């Protein structure tokens, strides 16, 4: 009879110690949570709308919008004369004037 009492007592003490250990681990884990130390501000990836590149020059945004891009290489402006630069400036100004307001 004493052997069974000792066995049951050791088992109950073991379960009690496991419960105490579990509560201590939970308390320490709660104090070490990373969310407490993380910034809630938006990062660069959150601010950019780019989600994926679908095709060359076509980008899908996070909100489902599409973006398109083109690469234009004009004449060498460093070796152009003043008259050529004025003509290019005139053409660009005409193109922007035809677009009206709200195009940007």
C-alpha cells in the first residue's frame, strides 16, 4: 500500500511541476513577443503598388490595376544645336498641351 501511495504522490507532484513549468513558459513567451517590438508603420513594400510583372513592360498592381512602360531613346541632346533643342522643346510642349489637365 505504501508503494502505491508513493507512486501516486510522485505522479501528482510531477503533473503539478509540469503545470507550473507550462505557466512560467507562457508568461516568459508573452513578454518576449515580437509584435511588441515591431513597428506598425508601413514599409516600402507596403507603399509600392507593384505586384507582378506580367509581360515585358506590363506590371500588375496589388489593387488589380495595370501599368505599362515604354523605353524611348531620343537623339543625343549633348551634341544637338540650340535650334534642334528648341524644336524638341516645342514638340514636347505641344504634346503636353494637347493632353489637357488631369493626365498625370
